[in-house]
């Protein structure tokens, strides 16, 4: 039995106060209501960094330069119908103001508060890496 591999890139945007941005999945999407790190699927012909640059502009209206994305860790999680591979990048510099452009709720949270927000199973193990970093 083969399982489809899905590559998704995620970003921990960190503000000047050391808080991390999380976004709530809107109604109508799978895992609606859960909180996650911004990002999205890596499209054919894209690298993870290019995907994040595109997704952060589409979802949040900010411009991120590739040199401002630092890889931190990754998640590998088997869901019932696919296997998710998700590199997590850290970004502390961007242009513009973060805004919810896809009707999602946004929250700036301290790393120690992240476990208070229900997340998809693939995102949960990433929290300890951010807590250690920050």
C-alpha cells in the first residue's frame, strides 16, 4: 500500500517581543478550528522557501526575503490518507503588517502558551523546538 507524500512548508514568525504567530484554520477547511503555523503546500517547481514567501504574502500580506528564513526543524506525520512532511522555518524580519487575508483568526503567543491552542498532530511536536529556541 502506498501513501501519498505531501510537502508543506511552515513558518514561525517571531515578533520583537519573542511571540510566535499562529493562525486558526477557518471553517470549511480540513481540521477547521485548529491552530497552526502559517504556510502551505509546496507547489510543483517550488522549493520550501519559495512556497513560504508566496504563502505568507497570500495569507498574511507580508513580504519575506529568502535570506530571512532560517530552517529550525521538521515534522513527519502519517495522517489516515497521506504522509505529511513539513519543514519549519523561523523568520524574525519581514516587510509590511501581518493581516488575516484568508478569514483566519491570528494570535501572537508566547512559546510557553502554544500548548494552550489545539493544533494538528503534525504541528504539536514543533512547539518544544520553539520553546527551546526562544
